[in-house]
C-alpha cells in the first residue's frame, strides 16, 4: 500500500534530522493518512478512501466529497478517485 493521499496526491517528503551538534542524517516525512468513508450526496452511498488529514479538512471546508472532486485537478487524483469523479459527473448530468 503506497503512502500517497488518493485525493490530494500528497506523498512522502525527504529531509534531515538535525542534532544539537548540527549532524545531519536523512529522514522521511510521511503524510498523515487515514482510512475514511466519505458520503457522496449525488451517488447516495459511501466511498472508502485513504486520504491525508489535511485533505479531509479541505473536503469539509469545500462542502463535501462531491464539491471537492468537482474542483480537484485530474492529475492529483488517484485512479479510484477519478472513477468516482466521473460517476458523480455522470449521475448529476
């Protein structure tokens, strides 16, 4: 299972641990991923996704999964999220 958010595309970043003596060692910053079920009003069912905590806050801010996917760029979305976006567009049309 890859450590990439299905909605925002956020993945691991690299950086350094810096000690008090200013020694630097490589480390990875992993995104805070959570398994959540988001409700789609258009589809009338829940959708299971693995998304970051920041993406979950953004979904709430934009007014739900349908509104988030309508504004989201296709490049950032996973294959599963793209499929859901197309289903929502088809159901609303």
